[in-house]
């Protein structure tokens, strides 16, 4: 949804939700500080946590390139008969949903990858 398409009521609702989130975060940090007193650990200030929350939440994933390379190698090794998503997921040590998602998003952009059966993909040349 584009910001320019939001109504004033939606903007007000977003503003209220953000304010509520900040209030709850402040309360949570105060509770954590009280718990830290009992544990004997260092006290955490509200300012230090607020500054560190946003960058961690927006950190980019680095596994996408590895997954792509691994899938393409497995497809090349499988030949024209292709490979099933479940078998590929086990081989790569990832969830089958991640592999399906890769085929429906990134894999769709590669014209050499074809669906050759139910949950089976092959690399054509």
C-alpha cells in the first residue's frame, strides 16, 4: 500500500498504533530492568534498546545466494527427469516451503527452470 493512497483516518490509526507500540515497549523495558535487578545483571536503558531494535529487525538475509546456487547445482545434477521439492529440501537441509517459495519467486525468473511434474522441477538448456 502506498502512503499517498492512505486516507487521513488510516494515517490516524497508524499513528495511534505506533504510539501504543512505543508505550508497550517502554513498559516492557521497565519490566526487563526490574527482572535484571533480581538476576544481578546489568540494567538496560530504554534509549539503548530503542536504538538497536530497528536495525536488527531490518537486517538483510544472506542465505538467498547459497540457496540459489545449491538448487541450481542439484537441478543440473538431476538432469531432464528433475528433482522433487521434498527430496531437494532434505538434501539441502532447508524446509520444503522455502524451496517451493524459491521456485515460485526467484525460480520463476529463470526460463531454464521448468516444472516437469507434481512438485518436480528440472533444468532445461
